[in-house]
């Protein structure tokens, strides 16, 4: 009965109610969007650097190196000598060293030359088919298989660079040999092949890379690839005197390092910077720096949202207070008809709480719609998607309590006024 009466009272002056509702919805939507974005953003970034203590790459911005090598969302800083990198990859401190070679994409999805250790790092298994073994065999991420409808046995051609529009390497067809299991990590949006495949496509050194016999006029065409199957990195057959030169010419983009001893984390960045033309970046430090930059903007938006919520509370207070002055005779008649002081107090409080609950529900829905729109954009441009259906119980629970508190605070004075209403004086003035 009180709920029904409170709902009708709210729409007695619809413009005031709509204004309060819009302000409350906007504030809750912004805060819930920030909560979901921050939580999922940090979770995705943290999960992708698990098992990576250090990244070796070309000199340039350390953050750019981390974003390109670990998260695959930026252009790489350049290439490094594979032979020079191997000296560090084979160091006794190193537990795992995963080479990465970039250069091409297929319909916006990056083709990465690497080793099977890359899949293991992300706990991804080959769900359908088998791991890549020979040149131009690829394992594709689960999201790519779903979005591009690729299956085991399908072939495609890579496009040079990171842009979808570019030179297509029509002489080098890739064959899908496996589809990786979904992980929710960056590997879901990558096409993985051998490093030698990337060398073969971009080689201009007059030689092939994957266990092939080399002639003076070697052309790197696909027929040669099929006639000379891969035999691994150490199975190359070269012309006499060429092997050393060709090893030096081979380049990769970056190396993901995991240490046995944490001493390497402290000493290697300085040692590599002083003794080589490469750089070593620490993912944990660079991502913390990125979070601090984003954190300032997110905090400013959060303060803005709470400011809007405060304005919404003031709007609710003004609406209830004005409504109380207009309805004091109605309240006096209710008291004469048998309503108690407590019932009047509860009625006013319930009107405010009802408005806050509706505003909170609308706000969470609008916030999730906004996240869905953002997710479609980030997924298309950066291959990073967010789940709008995720519920952050603790933080959103606190937001709900804050919303209810604002409603109670806004209704407190009007409710006390209703509670202390003098019946005889009010009716005599009427």
C-alpha cells in the first residue's frame, strides 16, 4: 500500500521526478562504467604479463616495446639481431626465452613468428588440429577462428605490415593446422607460425630460412617451401661460407624473458643498454606507469560522477521538500484517518528510496550499454574486448549503498517534517 502510494506521489510532478532520475542515472552509469572498465582493463593487462619478467627489443620507448611485444596493440620499436639476442636467451639465469617476429597481418590480425612455448605461456592448447611444425603452418587464436570462420586446412595470404590494406604476399600461402583453445588473453587474436616463416616471407638476403638448400638465385617461392620441408632451426643446409653471414642477417622483433633468478630483473636492463644496441623493458614497471596515467583520468571522471550524484540528491531533496509543503494538508487528513507518524515518515523515505533504486537500475543498464559500445570499438581496433555482463559485486554493491545513502539523506529533512506535522494547526490554517 505504501509502495503504491509512494509511486503515485513520485509522478504527481513528473518533470521534477524525471530530472532527478536522469541525474541519478547519469551518475550511476558513469561510475559503474568506470568500475567495469578499470577492473577488466587491469585484469587483462595483468594476466597477459604473467610469466614475462623482461622484454628485449629494439631501442625506443620502453612502453611501446611492452605494448607491441606483450599486448600486440602498438607498432614495434624495430628489429634486433637474432644472433645477438640468442646470447642473452641462452644465459644461465633464463628459464624461458620466447622469440617474436612480426611483419604481416591477415585481415587486421597479426601474424607472429614464434615457438610453441608462446602457447604454453598463455596456457593455450591446440584444441583442434596440431601445432605448427613446418614453414607457413599456423595455429590461429579462438577469436580469429570465430570471427573469420577459419577451419583447419584453410589457406590464406598475409598482408605486409599492420594495416589491412597493403601488399599481399601471394607467393606464400599460410595453412591453418590448428586452432587454439580460448584463454581470454592476447593469444586469442593472434596467428602463430614459426619464426622461419616470417624470415622466408621477408627475406631479401638471397637465401631461404627453414632447412632449405640455397642457391645463388634462390627466389623464396612456395614451391621451394614444399620441396624442402622444415627441419628446425639447426637443420639448415647452406652453401659453404654462407651460414655465418645468414645467421647474422636474421632478425626478430622481441624476446619475452622469464628468469630463474630475479637478479636478472635488477641488472639486465642496465647491462643490455650499456653493452648492446638493444633495450630491455620491465613489463611490471611500464604497466604500472600506464595505470597511473589512466588512473588520474579515471579518478577525475569518478569525482565528476559523484558530483552529479550529489546534485541528484539535492534535486530529490528539493522535490520532496516542495512536495511536502504542497501536501501537508493531505498528510494531516491521513493522520486524522488513522495513519501514524511513522507511516508518514516511511512514506516520504520510501518515495526517495524508490527513486534511487530505479535510478540505480537504469544507471547500471546504461553503463553496460556504454561498455558494449566501447568494447566493439576496442575489439575492432586493438583486439581487446570487455564483457558488459560482468558483475563486480563488491564495488557495485558499495555503489548501491552510496546511492541509497544519498536517497535517505535527501529525504531525511522532509521525512522529519512529515513526522512532526501539527495536525490541528495545519487543518485550522486550511
